[in-house]
C-alpha cells in the first residue's frame, strides 16, 4: 500500500494549526459574549480575569492525576513546569523549561506564543493578555498546593506582549 | 466660447511629433485643455490628520503639475463631512469647512504656477472610509470583506440629503480656492460606487432598486454641484466600467455602462473610466496584468456616451494612450502611479527624454502604505513624498569632491553612482559581471511581469551615462585593486550572499544557487525544494513551476512573501496555488538526503519532502572587503542587499540616500 508521508503529516500539521487557531479565537468569542451579557458597566479586564481564574483552576485539577511525588520534590516540580509548558505547546507556543540555579526553582520560557496575536486580532490590550496568562498560571497552583500540601508560586519576569521578546516565568517554592 | 487658461505650444518638441495624439488640445465642457494628459487624483497621506493641507502635499502636487505640461493636475480627493465618516485616509485633505479653503488654494495656486489646469476631487470614501472613527457609511450595512475596513452603517434618507449638501458645499470651497475642474469620485468602493453597485446597495427605498434608482444620489449630486459650477467649470466623474465583483453579485457590464449614460444625461462633462474595487479578487493594476489590458473598457465607454473619456489603469507607456486616442478609443491619458514614480514623466515624453523616465513597476507599495496609515512612498522613486525637503529633492554639491569607488552595478550601486556623480564626485563603478543590473537581471526572469523590474536598471544606466560615471565591467574588486586605486570613499553594493541552511546535506551536488537556476546554468530535477520563502524564493518557485516542475517552498518566515507588500502579496499567494506550489512556512530544512529533504516545523514536527534539487534563495549580508577598506582608513558605505538583504526598493532607496550624502 503506497503511503505519502509528506501529504499525511502536512495535512495533520495543517489541521493541528487550524485547531490551535480555533482555541485562541474561541476564548475571545466567549469573552465578547460575556461582555455583551454583562453589559456596559462591566470592566473587560475583570471579566477576562474571572475567566482566567476558572480556566487556571480547571487546568490545575487536570494536573493532579499526573503529578507524582514518588521521585522526589525536584522531579515533581519539573513535572509541574513541564505541565505548564505542555499546556501552551498544545495551543501553538514554543515553550522551554530550564532548571534554576537555586533549589526548587525552575524557569519556564515562552519563545513564541500565539495569544498576543489573537488579542491583537480581537482588539484586546496587550496588558490584559499578560494579566490573564498570569492569572491562569497562578490559579493552576491553587488546588495543587492544597492537594500536595506545598506552597509554590509563579511570577512573571518578562512578557512578549510587553515587548520583551520572551515570556519568562519563575516557578519556585515559597 | 470655450476658455483656454494657459497657452502651450508643443510643436517644436520631439515628443509632440512622436506622440501627436497626446499633445493636441481637447475641449471639456467650456474649457480647452492644451493636451491629453491628466494627473489623476491620488491620496498621499501627506496632509495633517485633521485635514489641513501641508507643505509636503503642496510640494508633491507642484511637481506633478510641472509634469503634466499644461494638462490637468488633480489634487487628492477631499472628504466633506465633519464627522469624518467619509475620510478614508489619515492624511486626506478635508473640505467640510471654509477654514480649509486657504490650504486648498495653495494647491490650486501651485498647479497654476506651473501653467496647468487645476482639478479638484470630491471623495466620500463610503465603505472604505471612517479611518478615524468607528463606523463607516454606506447605502446598506453589507459586511466588509476585508478586515482592514470599518463596519458599515446604513445611511438614512437624512444622511443622504446631508451628503448631497456636503458635496455641494465642498465643491463651492473648491471653486473659492480657485480650481478649474471639479470631479466626483464614484469608484473602487467609495460611497457613490457603493450606491451604484448591486453588491453594496440593498436599499428598498428610492435610492435602491434598479440601476437608475441606485444612481439617484449620483444624479442629485451631479445636478446640484453642476448648478454652482456654472458653464465655465467642467464637472467630471470617475465611474467603474467593470466592478469585477461578479463573485459577490456586483453590477453587470451593462449596468455599469448604464451608469455612464445616466451620468451623461445628468450633465456630466467627462467620465474617467476605472475597473475593479478594493474588494474585488481580480487583479487590475499590478504588474502581472499586461499593460494596456483595460483599453477595451475606454472603447466600450466611448461607444455608450459622447462626453470625453479618460482612463489610467496600466497605461504606463505613452505609445499605448497615443494609439488609443488615435484610434478613437480614449480622449485623455490619466496617470497616478507612473507619475508617483516619475512626476515629470509626460514632460520627459514631450521633450524626447524617455530614457530619463523612472518607470513605475506596478508593485502597489504606494497603496499598501496608504491603507496602513503611512505617508505615501514609492518603491522606485526615493524622492516621492520628500519633494518639500531640499536635501532630498535638490541635494547640494559636496564640499569636497571625492573619488568614489562603487563595488557592484546592481540597483543600489547604480542609484548611488549617478547621484554621487551628478553632485560632482568622480565615480568609478566596478562590476565583476559584464552586464549592469546585478541580481535584477535574474529576478526579472520570474513570471508575472517581473521583466518590468529591468526598467529601473535602464533608467539608472542612462543616468549614470549622463552623469559621467566610469564603468569597469568584468572586474572583480580585490584588496590589491583598492590599494592601487586608493579611492576617498568606497560604497559596497555587492549584493547578498546566498546562505545555506543549518541542516545537514547543504553541501550536496543537488543543492544549487537561485541565480544559476534563473540564468539557466544549473541542472534542476523534476521535484524541487526551494529554500527560502521571500520574494527570490517565490520568484524562482513560480519560474520552475511554469516549466512543469513540482515545487515546494520551505522557509523560515511565518508566511511566504514576508518582504512583499500586502497589496501585491495576495497575487503571489494565488499564483503559488494555481501553479501547485506548496509552501511550508515557519520551517527549516533539517537534512537533505538522496531524493528527499527532511523539513522541520517551528513547533518541532518533521516530515519528508521528495526532491531532486534544492534551490537556495535565503540570503545574508555580504561583508567581504569591509575589513580591508576599514583597515585602509577609507570612508565606507555598505548599501542594498550587501547591508541587509531586502528588495529592489531598499536597494534604490539606500543608493539614493548614500548618493546624496557622500
């Protein structure tokens, strides 16, 4: 049976990118719907941050079955950081995880991220885009910290929408 | 009795003998125009954001007025409403208040200073408007096809009445400013064309329905403006002869011709023929459309109406309109882009200096800039929009005459050479090849009109010859040669280096250079991968696809044609599809193997692409000789692709800027 690998893979690649685009657009369509329902008194940033919070908590819950303490805290922490990265890679980002110099510190670096492009397309401010990402990343930790009885935090050091070239976040044990 | 504003006698000029139909008078309304040449209204985004005319725009229009040698020079269309929904361009001139009259008068005076006929255009931009506000206006709220334009609000009858009044008031201001001709714009997606078109006019009141009803507002405007124009000031209109909107059920050709008849019945004195809308998907004015392609529309218009017919649209060479006028298919030759590229084009035609014409290459960069709120610029004419800046327009001779060595006779080197020589430097151009033109010689072999790029080289060669530039062809510049010549200044215009990718296998025999492919020197198999998705990659891909080869482009940029302006890029995307060229953008070649290459996407996925030959089109800066020159303490400039690989425009602009600076 003949098999054209180029055709198969490139079609799959095309479909993946279309699906990734739909993820971004769906977020903004829902945002628009929420704002219309909320009325003119609602602040768009408040609405978006609420959505980000719900999203973050949901992502955090989905991490729980996959995080495993058996191989020690450092491995657990790297696995958490890779979970963050994987989430954005699935959406079309190029994200790398690097261990920090201090113990229980890891850096997650977004070299490319599709979200600022979607924000621009839908007329959303770049700062709202950064703050929403921050809120998602932080609220991911809410359930994880309680579940594993730890206190991890994540902070933003650089952000693409702020014109800093990459998004750089530090995940650390507080 | 018809009125002649300025006497012109062309009889002693060679151009008038060569193109007799272009330089004979014509009567429009009660006005005699000495020739058949018109600079058609063109937005330039040079005015202030609140619509006041600037020095830059006056200087811009003065140059074009000089160019029409007694013909009509039309200023850009003015918007007429205080709420700015009619404004389609950030730097568009306004005429919604008497406070704008002094600025408009400056334009009319500048045109009259050059003894040309001053044209004034009324242009409500309709569904292309509202550049500074949230909603634009139209007869019906038909959604926009292009994201770049604002959502449309349907006009009420009161809005329509107000719009008619605004046309009349703005026309009065034009007359007060001293303009000789008034023109109404009803084309390409602007308001009146929105009313005329069955695509954008879905109204059920008296302003919608059949073509007569859709023309109602146009007729009202013509009749009301005509009243204030009187007998002495002709009133013209620009109307689409073909909307090219069949895919969205726009007007038929018959309806368009009917609109011409109705305009004539309403009292119009001339019609300017156009084709296409900004929303149409048919190419009209880019260089992939052969010159003279639209003359049949003027001919058709002549068959339907008796008023004079004017037309622009790919009439870039004087022989085309000269013949069309002689054949009775056209009455006046309009120009926009040819006179953006060379404001003095018709003057040079008249004076028999056609070799001095800097020809437009129909790239539409000018339009792309306007739609992106940037001031007008020209791909090929570095002085465009800098007419008011003497450093650009009339550079001074240098304080010290220098011996300037220019390495490379491509567009950057040649542009620099003649400008530097014109200012008084001794200029020596060294070129290792035997022909002038650099990589444009190869680039011009790409299909879809790229042969027109050579006009730039012809112009530059002629200017170099006139400026006394010395050429050393077939001479490669070496360290020894530089030390022997000991110039005061060296300009490196050597073009780029074609760079192989980081992947394995780029040293294989089946990896060839784009220039060798276009020269016909490289052996190219049936399955080709082109490495690089910018213009050189697209050009060679189409060149090879036209030979029946299966071509795949692999490139690092997120989209193919990143370096091509958006007003032209969409054409290439269509041609790539039509010719079966697959483009993998945002990708690298990871490995070149026997019979295939391995492509790797930015997100890490890999797949094989069958391939016999890889054509390298990726470029990088060329730093050869730089160290030698700097070591010798010689003044050094690096220009064009040798500095940063870009395009013909950057080469020309770099060359000019350094040519006026040395």
